[in-house]
C-alpha cells in the first residue's frame, strides 16, 4: 500500500470525493467548452489540470499535506 508508514489522513468518503473532484477538474481543463467557462472567471486550463492532478493524487495516496499541517484526519485508521 502507498502509505505503509501510517501517514494516511484521508479516509473513506473524503477519498472518494477527492478522486471524483480531481477527475472533474482535469476534465474541466481539457474540455474546451468547460475550459472557456473557467477562463471567463480568470482561471486557466493549466491551473485546473494541475489542481485536479493534486486533488486526485491526495485521494490515491490517502495523504493531504494541508490536513497534516493543521493536524486533521478523516481516516478511520487508528495510530499505534
């Protein structure tokens, strides 16, 4: 498993939401019709893709740096 060191801090529902949001952000950056909507708001396609990959990766690896920084966790795994 990716977090054999016990660093997981993203659990269940949070993980599924991150995976779905990551895919949605990447698609929003890649699909021209969606990208143009976000461009109207001043958000570039590249930003959407990078943000989507980062959010998706946090779901895959079950680790969120911001959660770690603030001492948060949504993971049901108990620390030893």
